[in-house]
């Protein structure tokens, strides 16, 4: 079974569900969340989603993608760049449908926001676990350096790869997988979940230094009590800075093998196959 989404300008997304008999069985719309806290209230278009369809449930996590809604910031950035547009990737939203054949999605939940300091958020991954909990992963930067000194000079910069758990539309747990404060040199990049046949949950992710002298891929396990194992470095000659994995969201089976395809520091596309060894007794 599969579900297909298509954004329609700034108003909504159309979706269509195909069942296991190859019948396009139901269709509908998701209306975007309403941004009533903007200077000029408007729909908040949601883009770059990570989506999972499982047993007719659909879980959807995406980021705001609208033209800069703060007119003062927009004018300031235009004077710097000469571009009449600049997009906002600052608010992370989640919704779900208990049964896609009903066409009903629950109210949007705002999981994270960097609206006040013009920061940046981007969704990385989502996993609906057998117990019904939804695990999510995203990157987050606290503020826009272009606006820093002029608009919020006392705020501190930070970079994070963040993890949270959602239960029935409510965030019940959150923690950073990696957090780098303003003075720290090593920064987190994107990450992806890897689920094993035993439902162990791993995160494969990228780290780099501010001057890019250090570039590594790391692997960490989220343990049953939500604590983290000690991260290990995956010894790759050419680490991945931007990548995809063979995810169960796309139909791949849970596996102790991480299949990674993506870009390295030389902007070359590469593939790696990484084996997760059994846990020591």
C-alpha cells in the first residue's frame, strides 16, 4: 500500500491512497495550519515531509516553507542579498490519521519553533513503533546569523540534532541526540533512523567542525529507557554529509544492515553498507 501527497500552492496538500489490491481507494486534502500569529495571518505551507503509512495509519512530519513573514527581517535580508524572496524553515509540524480511508487528519501539533530568532529547522525521519509511539528526528539551528547582531544580539547560537516521542498527538519526551553551543567547534548534521528486526532503534548521523576540518558519521542507539548509548564513529574514508537510507517508511524491511546512499564532502554520490553487530550480553 502507498500514499501520495502533492502540495497545491500555499493552501493545502492533496493526497491519494492506494490499497494492496492496487486500487486508488480514497483521496482528500490536508489543510495547512493557520498562522494567526504572523503580522499578516496566512496558511503555513508544510514541505519536505517525512511520512509513514502503516496499517492504514498515516503519520506526517514537515517544516514550514513560506516567504519570510516578518516584513522588517525580509527588508533587511533583501538589502544584504538583493533577493526579493527568502523562505522560512522555522516551524516543525506533525499530524496523523488513524485510518486514512476516513480521510480525517487530527489537528496540527507544533513540535518545535525557532520563529523568534529566525533560526532553521528541518525534518530528518519518523518511525511508528509497534507500541504505537511515534519517534521523530530533526535538525535545529537557534538563529539566523544575518539577523543576529541587529535584532537579537544577546541570543546565543546553537546547533542540534533533536529527537522526540509523540503519543496520540502529544509530545511526551524530547532530548537532543547532539547539541553544540555557540563556542563549540563540532556540530551535528542530519540523521536517519535504523530499525533492526528486534526493534532496536539506532540513529546514523553526520558531524563536522565549523571549518570542516573534521567530518564524520556517527551511530548511536536509543535504549529502551530512552537514554543513549555511547556514540561510535563509523570509519568511512569518505563520510556522508547528506544522505538517504533504506527506510521502512519506503517499504524496506527492518535490518541490521544500514544501506546509505548520498553525497560526500566532494559532492560525489556514494554508497555504503554498514553492519550493526549484535548487542553484547
